[in-house]
């Protein structure tokens, strides 16, 4: 009977071996999933800052041409908009608004909103004085 099991018998994994492999995979998943969520939030925040900086560059270029800043409102997430004659599109999930104040102060405030930015990081604000940050 032993010879029969060795030559053509049954092979495979025992239930204990399978349970150990499943436990190892579960432990690795428990470590990896929260890290992945943090990476996603950081990527969203980087996209928000990138959109704000791009819009600030467009505002300054428009100011060079017209001596005034332009108010912008991109109401849909990832919506298209334009600053002066320059077309742009917000990154996926970002909602952009620019509030421009007319002369004599000539200022603007850019606000980028994204609900996926994480706790206390759903809004990014930037103005032409160099002040910026999440709130």
C-alpha cells in the first residue's frame, strides 16, 4: 500500500498548509492596503497642488497681457475652463475656482477641491502673494 501511494497515488497540499498560506496572504494584505490608501491620497494632493500652480502660471501670463486677473469656475470635477485665452482642464476629481479682485489690489485666490484628498486635505488654496496650503 505504501508503494502504491508513492508511485501513482494522491498528491497535493494538506489543509494545514493551505491555511498557513492564506494566513500569510491575509497578513500581507493587512499591511499593504492602508499604505496603498495613503499613496493614493498623496497623489491626489500632488494633483491639487499641480493644478493650482498651473493656473497661477496662466493667471500671471494673462496678467502680463491684460494687466488684470481672471476669475474662473470649473464646476464639474475635471471640467474644462480657460484663463484668458489659455484653455485648461482640471485633473480628475479636482474642482477649481479662481477668485480675482480687480484693480487697484490686483489679487487672486485659487481654490482646488477634491474629496479624495484625505482628512483636512480636501481643499488647497493658493494666492499671488505666495501663500498656499491645505485646509
